[in-house]
C-alpha cells in the first residue's frame, strides 16, 4: 500500500466536472467527507452531489438526498421505504443517463448502491466503491454484479484486496479511514475527568447504535442489564449518543427504565477511552473500540425475518468485526435471542470484576488495530480515483 503523492495532478478542465457520491449511512458520511476534500485538491473545480449527511455537506457535497431519508434497519423497514428508494434510484439513474456525471463514488450501502452502479455502468460512467460492503461475508452472489459494474474497489481490510483480485475484481487496499478519525491520544485520567469519573468507580459504556430504531431496540435491554450488573458490581453508566440521535430520545428511555447515566453526544472516542468495559452494538463502533483498546461485549437484535435471512446467507462464523479480523472470537457476542438483560449481565460481569481478563482482551484488540494499515486512507483512495479518471479520459 503506497502513500498518495502530495502533488496536485494536472487535469484537463473537463476531466471531472461533477462526481456523483452516495453514502447512505452515518458511518459512510464520515468516510466520504475527507475523500471529497482530497479529491477537490487533486481535481480543481470538481463538484460533488448525491447522497450524504452533515459531514459531506461541510466538505462541499450538494446533497440531493440526506442520509436521514435513506436509513433503514432490517427487511421490514426497508420494504416500508421501497417506494422512496425506487424514486431516488430513478432520479439518480436519469441524471447519469443524461451525462451529468463523470464518475460515481459509492460508500457501503450495498442494496441501493449496486443499483446505482448498474445505472452508471449502463451510462458508461466509471464507478469507484470506497469502504466496500462485506461481500466476502454474506450474499456472495452479488460479486458477479460487482465485477460487471464496479471499476475499482477501494478496500479497508488487508485481506479484502486478495479476495477481490482472485475473483477478477480490481481492488486496492488503502487502509481503514477510522485511523484518521481518531482524536489525539489522551491519558485515561484526562478521558475520565471529561465525564466526571473518579478512579474508584468502574465505568461501563453503552453504545446502542446511530439509528433511532436501533437505539429504541437496543438501549432498553442494555439498561435492564445494567440494573442486574449493579447487583454484583457498582458501575457508572455512560451512553454514547451519535450525532444522528436526539439526546431527548435517550433521556426518555432512561426515565422509562428509571436509570441514570452520562450521555456523551458526539464523543464516542472519548467515551471509549474513559470506560473500563463496553456493551456495544455490532457495527463500526466495535472497530472503534478495538482501536481504542477498550474491552467489549458485542450485541445485536434485528427483526426476526431480517436476522434469519442474514444468517442463512452468511459465509462467516462471527458478527463482530474484531472477531472477523482476528479469525476467532476474542470478544463475546450475544445476538438476537441471546441478547437479553440476564445474558448481557452474565457475559459482562467476569470482565467488569476481572482486570486480568480485560487486559488479555485489550492485548488481542491491539493486534487487530495493528492490522488495519496506516492513516491516510482517504488520501490514498482519492489519488487512485483521480489517476483512474485521468487515464479513463485519455482512452
């Protein structure tokens, strides 16, 4: 994996007039913003529009659709939003066929984005996939569509490059963008002081997700588990509140549970560094926790149809990203019916009462983090996209 050159590429004026970008989730918005900033430096005068959120807008993207309109959890919710998705796809496909764009950049969000890729391919527009979906993990038949429709996969896990290359798909490992999102390191005392924690009180972090439906489904179970945990071990609970979540929702759920907790909005890294242990919804936050070196328990619960469909189509044994990257279970997982207050409390207590267990898990998490490459993923991805566009226009 070579670092991107720092020089600006000399591009013909019409090389990249406008690029379509599609990031349908909060994590995708976070990854897209630095990529478009870097491309703006490499391609002076380029414009970006498409699907994104607040970070993408700050980076200069004109959002035709906001991520709040796109997000759905589970098959049932997705079906309820089907007419909206179809309308958005028709709109974007029409713009592509009209020649509005010189390239398409997709970020995760596979069910929608593979259809955008088809429309782009039909229009003869190059497609770049950044922070690619886990096609290696489940529904592998989609690899045929990837091979036909995507010009370049810009992958964030080291094993992914070989996986795609073996299947005839152009891929480059660029490193993981979370490495660039990490704030400057601070010691444990600083992190704990930020939330008013003293050294004697064990801090338990709850990370229920970045979607309202996830928070409503996950957090009440987590709070009931905290009550059971307190019967054996006094803990101070901290709740991570994503920028996409109204803190009033969390406050309401706390009142319903008759619980108290520190609500940390937009401070996920700081919360992780302050806590002794985390109860973490499966997803990007588990990788953040691994990079922060904070021991965790991973949980997830979806609607029954979505869960069993995903399980039937899966090619991997684990759900948690740290376990997938390690190739074995290094953090406990409680999924679907196993995600109960009693189950969470039973799995968490040995770590909350056992510093040696936490230290052992922390060492394993450090190894996972070390395998994610070096900072600069967005710069490397942007450099590859810009160079491809230059060669594409020349031919």
